[in-house]
C-alpha cells in the first residue's frame, strides 16, 4: 500500500484548464508579486474523509472564506492524514492561523532541511501550500495585537487586521457561498488606526471550522 492510500484522503490532480485550477492560480498571483509562469507545478483537489461532516455544525455560519495555510514538507503527511491541529502559538493566541494573502502564509511553509538537501542535489526546490475553506462567522477584529484564549458569543474567529489586504469588492464567491479573496492587495484604512501587521491573518480555535480543499505544489529554481 502506498502512502497516498493510507491517508484516507482523495487527491485529484486538476488540469491547468480546469476552472478550479484557474481560480487558485488567480488567487496565488493576486497575493504574490514575484509570481512567474511555471511557479505553480501542480494543484490538487483534496477531500479528507469525514472532514465535510465535521464541518457540518458550522454550515450555517456566515462569512466563509478560502484562505491560505503554509505547509512544511515535513508535516504534509501528518496534516493530510489528521487535519490541521490548532496548536500554533502566535501573537493573538494559540490555534490555526491562515491568511487571505498568499505571500503572508508562504513564509510559514519554509522547510530549510529539505531546501538544503535539494540545493546539494542540484534539484529544483518544491514548496507546498494549502487552500482551506474556513467558517469564520462573526470575527473579533484586532488592529493591535492582543492575546486571546477564548471567544465570547457571537464571535467564532479572530481577524488580526493588516495594513494591506485584498480588495473585498473583487472577491469571487463559490456556489456554496464561500468567498475567494482574489482582489488586488492594497493598503487598508481602519478609521485612522494603523495596524502593526503587514497583512491580514485569521485565527480559529476549532479544527472543525477548517476544511482542506486544495494542495498547491510550487516549484522554485535554485536561482529564485
């Protein structure tokens, strides 16, 4: 049995002319100024066994978004098998951090051990990103960092506002109502306040609010 069969996960390669492939490509390009043709090596549609059912209690929550999660190569098998654990310690609390800007999450996926091995072998270096459907509901919006351990009703998530983010007027909505923030990334004003962070981040505490939808394989040459 190969590793893929043991994951209890359906993995489907999306051809480059598939509408979902084109949408995710657009989402990458809008949030990464250094994008170049050939950077995206593959896009896979992901269906983890039982994940849709676990998300069912949140299906009526408003405000669902497709968000980025930086994925280390060393943790990819574990996450595809078990999901994303809410155990990342960040400046707004401990949970699952995602972003609506590709570049923001890209740094979380750096895996220097694998990169050094690829450089020694003279091979191209691959990175991976997850694109996840996230049930955000009402968000506690923070312009300045604040450590959150729990949320009071009606809040279901935290938005750590950044100085830059996608234009919400340019978002695309999937048939199930999930928003895809593909708009141009530009400066955002918050009633005169200037956020500390460069880009938006979203924090959820419950793993069931996150459903992995796509795995993006990125090819970086040694010259990049």
